[in-house]
C-alpha cells in the first residue's frame, strides 16, 4: 500500500478553503471521468512551458508535456482527493514524495505535477466553458512561453519560441533548426544575449480606470494593487503608472495623515488659483478651473515609477500613491500600468 504524508491533505492544493480565503475562481478542471475536480484562482499561470524531458515523454506517452505553473495556494481540489494516486519518477515509488505526479486513481488521467513550491497544471484538463470563458481566451492564458529540455526532443517544432537545451536560464538556447547537442554533456550557461534579456525581463501592460473624483488628493495604493494582481509574479522589477489626462496628476507622498492631502490641494490652489475674474489666463475653454488644472498637472506630473520587490511594491513605510484631481467636477480617469522585471 503506498504511503501518504498524513498532513498533505491539510496543505494546498488539497486543503479545502473558504471562498474568501481562496478568492474568485478563474478556471475549473477535472480528470476524464470527472471524479476529481479542482479550481484555480489565478487568471494566468506564473509561466507556461513545453517540456521535452524523458520522464514527461514516458509518463504522458506523448512527445512532450504542456504545463502551466501556479503557486500551490492558487489551486484547490474541491472533489475527489481521496481518489488521487501519486508517483515519484525520481524514486520510482507510489509513496507521496515531493516532487510527485498526481493522477486520478480511477481513469488514470495525469492531473498535475506537484513540486515543493509550485504545481504544474496540465491545461488540457481545464474546462474553459465551465470556467465561463471561450477557447481563444483559454489558449491565450496558457500559451507556452518556451520549450525546455529541447535537446531531448522527439520531434522538431519550429514555432519561434525560445528553446532551452535543458532547464531554462541554465542551459544553451537552441535555434529552431539547431543540431541537437550531446545530451550526455553537462548543460552550459549561455552568455547573456538580447534573447536572454527578453526572456528574463518580460513586459506587461494594461489600462484601467480610477473611481470618479472631484477636486482633491486621494490615496489610491490599494486600488492600484487590486488592479494589478500580476505584481505578485515578479521577483524584481519596476512599475510605471501613467495617467492619460492633462488636468490631474499622480504622485508618491504621505500615506497616513489625510491632512497632508488636503494641505497639498490647498497649496496648489494658492500656486495656481481659479480665474474667477477672467483676467488671469488666456485659456478658459472649460471654466475658471481649466487652466489652473493644466498648471498643477505640469507641476506634479503624469507618471510615477515604483520598484517591485518579491511581488510587492517597494514603497517606504510612509509612502503611498496619490491621485490628484484638479477639476471641480467629477471625472473618470484612465491609467496605463507598465511592468518590466524578472518573474519569480
């Protein structure tokens, strides 16, 4: 009888968690017979790869393995954990040892590879319709970024994706049509190249709206973080926030005492007062606060840059992200967030 760690069921991905603890379900998957089902709370994997190693070829009975990588906390089995079977290809054992291959004991569908820190989920088991999305969205979410152990491939795939001889970042990058190096040779570290920089330092960009506000200075750090869950994927990087308007601004400043924000708005009003008599500014197309808003925007600026460290914004203890609105009426403002960095 295979041995199981008696505490494994109390840890993710096997532990049942509340909706609040687990978060909104983005993806739903199951084995072929449906006796084992699981959920994923992250919209896109940390990474997605094709693996051509011998173990994947044998255990999947296929030329390569396709996997999406998730934190264990992103995945939760919600049915059938008692019907799981485990296999360690390293130990050739059915005991529960990490890393392990997880499958349904009834239909034998491979479900995931569980490592010490992450789960390698097989996207083919995800039901995109049950997840409330479509085929194209599913394909885009799990689009592989690279091939690994390509030196051991059984077929050539000229798809233009980076192809590592062994592990990514720790072996040679191969061309689509490159001759296969000797698999018995130890992997060599490739010198830095433009391709390697592109792989190691990916870019991400999205646009979102800020809640409508009238004149004032507002702390929006929590709103920014909630709009950018992908920040958690980056070990180190930089976040640029750019507001697409000329009568408001972004800044980094005091995050504790709200009096500072009120004082800031008042001080800017003294620097660029409203044109109540109509003789201060030439431009007044949208009212007495029109030109003053442009002046304040130029003084404060339309963007901020914030470092990312271990999945979090590396702001100081008393620093927060401010949105400064300079118009008297409420406006909805759009922000473009651009991230570059090295993923965990």
